[in-house]
């Protein structure tokens, strides 16, 4: 693929993200995406034959950027505190850069749950390896005995909900003040990590 083709594809993907975020998957139209990208609909169909293909490309791109970094964090020699803080910080940063992703994930889980499983299988994340490291730190008296699924789900849930619930949180709690909402997200990098660490450390 030439540089011009890569540039056009990138422009299409960015336009699609915006339209999907504004209209939702069902409400988005290929013509709207073409207009947002500044191209004609025929050219859009040349790169992506359908809205589903375009959605899949955006979804996989975001996950492929995110998963390697998380994998590196979890299997590194860092302490459990460093891992939790790095995981939470990176996850919230990723969601701020890709605010459409939580909605995409929910839709994809309902539409094609095997897609996410296939992406995870292709990543370098080895849950068994991570579980072994967690067990070692448990036996070493650093943290309480907690299973890996509970730890991961707790961290992800606390990070993701503010993005899924943004209309309510920003509109009701911050009176539609986007600056205040963004400051709230920044604070959560520390708050969520502290909350998780206080929950798993030995008393």
C-alpha cells in the first residue's frame, strides 16, 4: 500500500471514529463517513466494503495498540504497586485517546463475541504467566490472596465506567463542564490505583 493510500485509510478511520461516536453504529451512514473524510462514497467503499468492515478495522486497531503495552506491564519485574499504577494509568490514557472504544466493545460483545477472543489470543498476553507472578507475590506476603480474574475485572471496571457513563457523569455531576470532567479522569489515575492497592494489601 502506497503512502497516499495509507494516508487516505487513516483519514477514513479517523472520520469513522467521529461519526460512530456521534451517531452510534446503527445511526452512522457510510455517506456521512465519506463526507467527514472529505472523499466520495465510491472511494470509501474501495477501502472498506461495508460499515461492518470499517467498524472491525477501528476496533482491531485500538486493541492492537493497547494490548502489547498492558502485556509488558503485567509480566515485568515491577512490584505489584508499580504494575497496578502503570495498568490504571495506561488504561485511562488509552480510553481518553479512544473514547469510542467502550461503546464499541459492548456492541462487539453482543454482535461477535469471538472477535475479542481472537484478538486476545493473537496478543502476547499470557494469563497463566501473570497468575503465577501474582501467586508469587501473594505467597511472599506482599498482598492478600486474590485471583487474577477478580483483580483484572476490578481494575478494568473502575477505569471503564466513567467513560461508558460519561453523559450522566459529565452532565449531572459536573453540569456539562468538560474541563472538570477531564480533571476528574486525571484524578482517577491515582484514586483507582490507591483503591485497588488498599484493597489487596495485607492488613
